[in-house]
């Protein structure tokens, strides 16, 4: 059961994550905190400015 559950979660996360990750850098978050990971592996919390 564990193997099947993890596989289902991964496929769902990948499908949703790809669409969300592309939108995050292009559109600035509105009133929500999101993690922006840059090439230098610096994680910065960006709020709506």
C-alpha cells in the first residue's frame, strides 16, 4: 500500500508542481509568502510588496 500511495502522490505533485513552479517566478504572489529558490541555492521568502 505504501508504494502505491507514494507513487500516486508523486505523480500528482509533479503534475501540479510543474504548472505552479512556472507561474511563481512570472507572477508575483499576491498577499502570500512563497519560497523562491535561486541558482545559488539561496531560499528567500518574498511577500507582496
